[in-house]
């Protein structure tokens, strides 16, 4: 199978290069207080993955770690608490400068006292 080459012969091609995209300047969000770099248009899940963060939620019953699974919003494995709002799907939530993402434990809701 032959590999397609650009006219200048360089086989190194990227999606951004093919689309002619030039992302704007990066910005910072935080994950559990740790700074994480993000790019305009990037989802929170993508920014966390790029920072080697693979888990940002624990399950209700056994406290097992969860992160992105499907990446398209069909499942609920990537739920995160963003700026104090629980149960947001990190794969669909665009990263915005200054977002504070925290690990979501269980169902993400505070315990209600009677």
C-alpha cells in the first residue's frame, strides 16, 4: 500500500494541517487544584487525557475509577464536577479558561441532611 505524500514530499501530515486549522493560544484549567493546559475547542476530557489524567470519577458502590469510555456522550463514564456543577459529561463539555474540574465521587451530589 502506498502512502500519500504532499507535493513537497513530506509524509508528516496532521489533522490540523490538513484542515488548515490554527488553534488559538492555550489556556489553563485546573483538575483537583493541579494546572492543566487546554486549547480552544478542546473538551475537558481531551485536555485531561493530554495531561495524562485518565480517571476523574469514582463509582457509587465500590469507588472504582472511571474516565472517558465512548468519547461521544453516549455513556456516562466521564461524569465530572466542573465549577461546582456535578454530573457533566467531560467528553461533551468544552474547556473554558479558568474551569475548575474536580474528581466526582459516587453520584456527585452532596449528602442531604434531614
